[in-house]
């Protein structure tokens, strides 16, 4: 009986060894697949890094910016107290939309001066024309005519000055003549974009020329890159730029050099290179750090 069981035991042992070997082979295969995947990932990263660092390219660092035309400071030409604010930091506003209301007694006085000048000018113009006719007919003295002319021209100048001041504040003098004095000065957005750099709160007195907030339009972003004197021979307007924003991973973007600074920093021996981003991205933020490559010309 003992000898009959021996072959069976041997077969069981062989089967167990076969299963263990199959399991080991499967585990080894899985490890190989993981190693291959990691190798391919590293290879992709190395390929991206190789593209960013090449003897045929000039390497630059810099930041994302917007052009001066797309960055506006909302300032006022007349001081006053903020009575209402219609924006939040980071909010998008359209050009011409009201973002705040300002009050100042001087604003009312300015409108009053304009209306009084307009009323007096109408009378003085009538008198001037009458004296002119009489003077031509020699029915009045030349002196009276000259006085009438001086009064008329003086008031005409005064009205024009008051109208110009109102237009600077964004107020139509013609609308005041039709609708009367406006109590609050409306502050409107000079461009469309996102509110940044808020420096306002209700009840705060804003001085003339002081900024209430900043507005940034990101529809046309640019790069401000730092290049060194030794690389100047490789750079020119129109050169293609490849870059990535460090906070957006390895996604590559394209830009084109539009201008090169004309003054070299005496300490760092560097200058700024400006490039227009060809395809802007909603994830871009002014001030973001970028690394870039410009193909040598």
C-alpha cells in the first residue's frame, strides 16, 4: 500500500511546483510590464527635456505678461467718496460697465458753472449780434460793440473750459443741459477684463489720480523673457518660441518674438525679449513663471 501511494504523492508535488512556477512567471511578467511602462514614461520626460535643452536652441526664463494696452488702472480725475462699488476681485467686467459711484460737491459745482455759462452765453451772444448790427449801421458806439464782443467771447471760453472738464470726467455736457445736474460721478471700466489689485471700499475717499483697481485682459498674453548678451546674435523679431508654464506641467505652447530690448543690464548682462503667445490658454495668469526655447536663427 505504501509503495502504491508513492507515485501519487510525486505527481502532487510536481503539480504544486508547476503552479508555483506559473505564479512566479506571471508575477515576473507583471513586473516587466511595470518596468517597461516606467521606462517609457521616463523616456517621454527625457524627450521633452531634450527638446527644451538643445544646442540648436537658446534657453530663456521669464514670465507671462499682458501688453500695456490690455492692462488698465482705473483712476479718477476728481477726488471723492465712494458711495457704491459694483465689482469683486477676480470678476470679469465689460468695457464701459459701471464699477463704482463717486460723490464730491465740487462735481456738482462744476456742472452748475457749465449750465450758468451756457445760459449767460446765450444772452451775451444775442447782445453781441445786436451791437454788431447797430455798429454796422453806425447807430451805436464802437466802444459798446467792443465791450459786447469781449463779454461774449469771454463767456464762450468759460463754457468751453467747463465742458472740457466734464468730458474728461466722462460726462456729456449736452446731456446735462437736457437732464440737469448729476449727483454722482459714474466710474466705468476702460477695457474688458478681470478685476485685480482692488484698493477700494465703501466710504473711502479717493484722491484725484489714485487707482481704484486694475483690470487685466488675458485674451492676448505675452512673454517677457530674459536673454543674455552672448545669445543676441541668435535672436531676431519673428523667431518662433516654444515654452511651457511651470504651473501647467509639460504642456508645450508656441509664441513668436515681436521685440528685443535695446538696453543691456550692466550687472547681469541681460535684456528682455518680448514674444506674443500664438494660442492663449485660460490657465495663463500674468506673472506665471515660464521656461522657453528659441531656435537659433
